[in-house]
């Protein structure tokens, strides 16, 4: 009973001691949650995640003037492009316009870059074409919705770092191949032909097969439109189109009109060509045809559809038909948008996470107005920037202009010749071919030509998405080969008297991990039997080692055993704390010397079969003496140096 009584208070006391700990843990978690909540609902987070709260309080008439002018200019550009890009995606023309306005409105609230315009692009259109089964708009709308979800979720998970694994040569190869593919797909419209083709080879082979059936009217109109578009593109770069100091009001208006004529060239060409086609009659040119009038219905994206034969296709079957497009299209969308944001950032840091939030919401909400996948447009962003946009509010004017066109002008779009739209697309994409990057890459790093051309040819002659995978794979192989086969420099330090080697320094130029351990071990062994003659001390400089893994330590242990069998000293110098811990974990008989004197004593106390490991932290290093040799006669690599913590690790046999 006494024992029970004595045990009971003990339990009570134990409980009393436990409760404060539980209370402390509860308070700690509570405080942590409160701190997170305060940070999440702070004004800084609000301004960061809803950027409109930053610039809207400072908005003035000057900003309004710049935004309206730029927005209207971009609107004149996106309307003909939207109609043309719908054709690339094998969708009815109105879906190109459905994709051109909602992104402008959403990005105004969430976008962090004043210059970027969100909407249909040539690359996203050709990617949509590949995954929209038989040009079914339901697949394109579902892709837009799913792409938005994936992009937004990637932003929540801070997965923007994955984009860094896609190098500039891979992006250039992909963009150039996509541009050539898009231009090739427009040849049939330019020549007034009609045939089915999916690849660049099929585009050109079918063109030559049917060249005899070309319509000279379409070809003539298309070529004339291309020439005029290219000439008008240069007008904005002329001195006459740029404001000059001392210009009168009339001159400024004239210069501005000349500039707007250049940047709005697509709309002007389309309008003039439509007027010519209307005057010439229906049988002269191949026309776009009827376009569904009115604004799109606001409704959820379709999660089921019907096939060509009227069969029901459920959501799971739609996902199966889309396949890898669910991943590839969001990836390309993020790549394009962030690359454009970086190009127009003016040296400022880009918030990739916020851009992913904005782009994701543009696609999610856009799918409710029957949009196909959208992203940032480089050509329209350049127009927006040069037109003097001040804030993302320029998207209001662009979006409203597209809405007005849908509401009132769609009956007249049927007169637009297909050859003119083909000319607009070809003149837009030919400048995406980045041929000028080949020479700088050759000068900087010739190995980068492999992912460049690997991506380019795979995209051009196989599929665009596979080209990116091939390019990334080649890049990873190059990186892994550099890790597995690091460069190892070997230098011999001679004695002051005579030409006999005093010791041999071996310096691997990268980290020591499992892919490279066998290569480094072989190189050290070659140096020990070659310049070191099987008996001279070998010094392994570990200054490039940031850490070691288990396989690397096992390899170094085997290396130490090899030297021990030959009775040859081995020193590891410039060892970081992480490397020291790894070596100590598996290699026995480790002696740590805290000063040069301790290191010299440990060296002298070791037998002729000693294996030495010398470590310096923060630039400090212990001195070395080899059986009576003067430490000061050794190379500065092994000389005494002043430092806060000279640490030497000695491996004795």
C-alpha cells in the first residue's frame, strides 16, 4: 500500500510536470499560427498578391492617357491575330477573339508587369491544335481550364524553380522550330489550297503535290500583304515616327499617327483586304466565312463532349485523349510568360510566383468564356511597351475593343481573305526564328549546340513537346557527365635541391559524390604511381568539395587503403566540416590536430605507411613536416598560416 501511495503522487507529480510542457507546446503552435496569419493578412502580402493595390492609389490622368493609347493599339493588333491564331488551332475564328479579352481584364488585377498582354499566341495555338481532337472546341476550353489550375497550383507550391532546368538554347530551339512549323502550316492558305497535314514535312510535300491547283488571286494578295506588312513594320523605327524636341502640336500628332500606322499595321491590312474582297465578289478570294456573332456565354468549361459520330465522351476519356497536353501546355505557357516578363522587366526582379498566379487565373476564368489556352504575347507586349503603357490598366482598353468587335463587327469578318490572315501570321512568326543565337553559343560553350539543335530538329520533324524533353535530357546528360567526370589537375612540387618531387598535388575541380568517386579515385591513383613514383606524398586539394555522400566516403576509404598498402602518405587538404564529418564516419584511426604543431607531431608519430588528411577551415591551414624536413620549405599549400581555427585531420595506419 505504501508503495502504491508513493507511486500515486509520483504519477501526479509527473502529470504536473507534463502539463506545463503540453501547455508550452500548445502556446508555441498557437503563436506560430497567429504569426503566419498576421503575415498572410498583412498589407505587404496584399500588395504583393494583388498588385493593383500598389499602383491604383497613384493613378492619374497621365497614366490614363498612356494606358488608353497603348491599349487601343494592342487591341488593333490582337483582333486580326486572334482570328488568325484560331485557324492555327483548327478552331472557328470566333474562339480566337473569345481568348483575347478576359486575360486582359484579369491580368490588370493580378499582373506584376505593366507591359505584358495576355491572350492567344502562335505557339499556344499550334500546341492547342495538337491536343484538340479533330479541332473540337470543347477540348481547347478544357485545356484552358486545366492549364490554369496547374499553373496556379504550381505557383502555390513555389515550383517556378523547375523552369530553370530549361536552358536558353532549349527555349531558342523550341521557339525557332515552332515558328517554322507555324509558317509552314500557313502555306496552303497563302496559295489558296486545301489539304490535310500535321508536320512540316507533310506541309511542304502536300504543297508541292498540289502546287498546280494554286489560286493566283490568293497568292498575289498574300504576297502583297506580306511586303506591305514588312515595310510598315519598319516605319516605327524611322526618325520621322519618333517625337523630337521642339515639335509643334501638329507635328507631334502627325508623328504619333505615323507610329500608330506602323504598330496597327495588321488591322489596317486586314481591313483593306476585306474591303477589296467585298468589292471583288465571293469567288475571287478564299474567304474566312461566317463567324458566330455576339459575345460568348459565361458558363463552366465542358467536362464532357461528343465525338464526330455523336458518341458521348466523358471527362476521363477527354483527359486520356488530351494525354501529355495537360502538362506540356501549362509548361509552355509559363515559359513564354516569364521569359517575356524578364525581357521587359527593365532590370527589376520578376516575381515568378505572382506571374504564375496571374497566368493561372487568366486561364481559369478565361475558360468560362470559352477561351483556348493563353499566355503572354511577345509581339503585342513589345507594341504595348513602345506605345507608352503606364500600368496594367491598358488591358481594359484592349479587352473592351475586342468585346466591341465581337458585339458589332463579326458579321463583317467573313470577308477577310485567308491569304491575308496567313500573311499576318507568317510576318509575325518569322522574327521568332533566333538564328542570331547560334554564333554566340558557339563562342561561349560549344556543348550548348547539342541541346539547341537537338531541340530544334526534334520539334521540327517530330513533335514540339518531345523536342523540349529531348533538349532538357541532353542538358541533364551534359551536367551529369560533368559531375561524373570532373576535371582533375595534377601538379608536382620539386625539392629545393635537385629535381626530385617533394609531393604531388591533385585537385578535382568539382564536388565529390557517388557519380564521380570512381573517376577521382582513378585519377589520384594514377598520380600516385606516375609523378609520385609510388612513394612520394600525395596531397589531395578538397577546396571544391561542398560535401560527400556514403559512396564517396567508401571510395575514399578504399583509396586510403590502397595508399596504406604501398606505404605512401596521402593528405586531404582544404576539407570542409561536412567532408570531415563524412570521412570520420567510416575511416578508422582518425586523429584531429588543432594546430600546426599537433599536425607535425601526429605526422612524425605515424609510421611509414601513414595516410594523412589535412583540413583547413576559413583559409587556415596547419604546417606539415615530413620526417625532419623543414616545414617552411614546403609549398604555401602546406605552410603554416594564421587563422582562427587551423584544423588538421590525420589518418593513421
